């Protein structure tokens, strides 16, 4: 009797251990989380000019700057982003609501909500800076939330 209980317990443990180690092809990534890094995807997400159209325009960031998105072309959208009057960056879609600059200086996720409001965030690579005191602030990635459209 004890042997059967022990065998059953070991069988259940083996099944649980197997369930915890699924290969990557069987795991699920849940979109909509926070952006962590500015990286080019292994595979680009095609976005036509028509699908990009709702994203075009300006978005006020939480720090007071403005993110501008525009496109050129009618079939496969050539998409561009810039913050305020800074340099424009060519971007590609990494998902249905996320984009990354080809030069890896910007990444953004824009949530266009049904009620007309906008959410999301922008990651921007900030270069190293030398302060008046002589101290050096190293290059880093700054995260900014979208305040409004």
C-alpha cells in the first residue's frame, strides 16, 4: 500500500516538474507590459500605412516633451518618430502597438483606448553628460509615460 502511495506521489511530482519546464515554443508572452529595453526584434511586425494612421500625431510625455510620429509611403509605412525638435528616427513596428527606432535610441508602446484616451510609455537613450561640477552622468535609458494626445 505504501508503495502505491509513494509511486503515485512521485508520478505527480514528475508531472509538475515537467509542466514547469516548457520549451520556448510552448510558452506564452503576455503583451502590454512595461518596456524594459530598447532592442530590435528578431522578426519585424509588418504595419501598413493604414494600420499606422491612428498612431500619427503628437503625444505629450509626462516630462512635458512631445513625441511626434509620422509616416511616408502608402503601402509599407516608412515610419518616423522624434521628441520635440530632436533628431528624427526611423522606426519599425514590434507589435500592434509598439515600435522601436532602427538606431535603438527610442522604443515606445502606445495604447489607443476606446474612450479616446491614450496610455503607454517611451524609452529614450540619453547620452553621457559632463556636469559643471566635473562629474560625469553615464549614458542611460530614460522611461517616460504618455500624458495625453
